[in-house]
C-alpha cells in the first residue's frame, strides 16, 4: 500500500491548526491571513509558517496537533532510547517514514512519528515488529537528530570510538554537541542504568579517561576512553546539567532529568577539578527502584513493629544513622509516606531534595543565600507542621531547634553519621545538647547498612566449615546449620555472584533505663549493653538472619558489620 494514502487525515487536521491557534489567542487574524497567503505560494504547512515567523513555538504547534489527532506529544531531546528498542525498527524504515522507536512495554512499542495518524505506516510497523504500535507525535527535527544519534554510528562503544575523527574533535570547539559524542555519553549512561548502578564516575587520568560505576555499593571499572575524548565528554555532561562549560577551575553542582524507557531518572551531577582534569560524578536517582513501603525495606518482623510504634508517636525525635549510601533517605521517605495523609502537614528540609512527593512541603537548602537546615527549621515552626524532616543534624544550632520542635508537639525525623544506634545519644551530647533534653526528646534510633544479595540466577548451596562459622560467631551452632548459600557468577550478575541489596537494621527505642544512662553521660558501649539486655538485635544479628535465610553470604556479613564488632 502507498503510505501517502494515509496523509489526508493528517493534512486536513494540520490545516485546521491555524483556526485553533486563533481561537486560543496564540495568533491574531491578520497573522493567520498572512500565513494562509504564504501557504498558497509555498505549499508549506500553516504550523511551519507560523513557527518560521516566530509567532508560535514548535511546542505549541505540536500540542495543538496532538489534541486534534487524539495522540500524545513526545519530547525526544532529553530522552535516552535503549539499543534493544532501536534494533526493532531498521534505519531505512525509520528514515523513510520519519519516525523512531522510543520504548517497549510488554508487547506495546511506542513510536515517535511525524504522522502518528497514518494507519498504513502503523500497519507496516506492526507487521515488521510483531508489536502493537502506540504512536506519539514528535517534532520532525528532533526525530532527525535522534536518527543521527542512534543510527548514525554503531551501538558498540569500541566501534563508536574508532569512528570518531580525532582531528575534527581537536579542531571543532562545539563538537560535544555532535551525534557521536552525544551517543557516546548516552551509551555510558544507559549501560549504568541497565546495571542498576547508583553512581557513574568519569575520571580523568594522565593517559586516559576512566569510567567506573558503583553497583550494589561497590565501584567497578567499566571503560577506559582515549584521552582525546575527555574535553568533549566532560563538556557534553556539563551541557546536560546546565553547568558552565568554560569554568574548569572550580567545583560545580547540577542536575539532569532524562527519560529511559518509561522511567524518569534524575541525576545529581558534581564536578571537581583534579590534577589530570575535571572529575565528574553522576548520582543516579531512579524513583521506580525506590521501595517506599516500610514492609519492603528488609525489617525483621519484630523490627517492623518497633518502627511502626515509633512513627505513630505524636511528638519526639526519631534518628536514622549510618554511613553515606546506606539507604537512610529511603527509610525516612518510607516513614513519611506512611504518615502522608490529608490531615497531616509534613515539611522537609533536605540537601538535596532527592525525590519529590505530592502533599509534602519540601525545601532545598541553599547556603549561598543563608538558607540552611537551622534557618529552614526555624521557619517551619511558624508553618503549623505536624511532622518535620531535617535532612541531617550537622551542628548544635540545628540540634537544639530540632529538640525544641520535638518538645513543643512535633514529630521530627533526621539523620546522624554514627556507626550504630547507641552512639547517637553520645553524639548529640558531644555536640552540646543538654543530656536531659536528649533523654526527654529522643524517641529512638535506627542504625542501618546495605548488604549485597546473592544473585537468584546462580545461587548455589554449600556446607560451611567450622572456621567459616567461627568467623561470624556461629561456632556454637555448627550442628544446627546444615548449609549456606553463595553466588557462582553468571551473565545476569556480570559474574559477580551478587545482584541487588537488602538493608539490615538495629532499632533502639529510648527506654527508661537508657534515659537514665543518658543523663549521666554514659558511653556508647554502656548504652549498647543496656539496649542488648532489653532485646535490641544488633546489625550483626540482623545480618546473620539474612545469611541464614539464604539472602546473602558470609563474606558480606563480615564486610558490612566489621566496624560494629571491632
């Protein structure tokens, strides 16, 4: 069938766009008349003429076209398309019909098209791909750029690098905007997303540009790029993050929003000048991977009851402790979501705001203008909050205001950097908070870590030796423990034997006995002994429960809980 047969409906609706824009006051009648006269002479579309004259934007025209055609609009500029999706439609078909595949969900393939109502093109795509086609409207120039980006060179990173003209890269200052460099950066990012990495490190060395990714808490070398690519790659990332490309002497912070598949992914970007060039780290914040139910975080049954009891209190302070990257923010957000109802006013001050939620008032600290944790927290007390989240208690001023808020009827959540739960009491008094205020305001403390989980595809059982059991303090249970598990390594886990992570916790409610010890400034060791006597399960205890249930390995238990027992 001739694809042109399906154009009538599209052109008819496009012709009516001038009248629609006039009715919505985007253009006036004289502008429409002028555009119609020009159309008679040139044969151009009304929308194209109006855009060319600067009277309306491409986005406005696309929105009106989409409404008239009953389809959605799609912005390709900030979107990364996975290689496996691109491969579903050959380049010749993509260019012939001015379209590009965007993402695939189940058996539904979403395709960005210039003519999304052309049923003949859609039929051909369905025959070729075997998928149900969901067409969306996209700008023709954006589709052309995407075609150059994804079809213009090989998807293989090595072949892509080999195809880049070194001399042209050296001579052209704006080369970071060209398709090969765009594609190179997109491949680096999409590979990291596919591996569920939490961070991408772009690291200049003396003779090459290193790429490392942090997956399940461990940094792994991924690629080493030629040194000549360094300026263009770094400039491309800085452009995406709206940073100053010319500023190479000072650190900068920025943000990138991208769509990969149906997921919106937020990247926090940090640059830092080093002796070999600008180092860049992209922190990947993927909402779809964020478990926001307390039940899904890995609490043991009795621990979950303790947490739910703590957050149900009307006022007081709840602290979450642990090193950077241990999942504190996820735990806090899960607690807030549990409390997030119409009758509760929740306010947060964070650095940065990692994820955004409806009905929660979230504030980003900005030290340059004086908006710090303490000043934001002080203003919160005049905003009639019920629940307050302070991203971190870093100094005495913030600690004292948090205590004041707790004692005046507010439920306050925050974090501290301590190794375990008992140390939080000593940390607050060391900051200068009076012991009687700590004992009367603190409801409880959660300490946490993240442990790698055994890959479910290559998990195997084995029988542990006495030495192994002794290493984790289970030598007395040698007769009881018949088997443990480990990962052999497979293609699904990149031969690591681990895939994903699970949290371990120790939860210490502030009991009468612990309050007594706090008042006399007891050491963290003494407070720990009291808490254990009262039934607190330590981080090591929680880790061993995960080990015995087959979720993790002896090596992970020792790695993650080593500091606790030293």
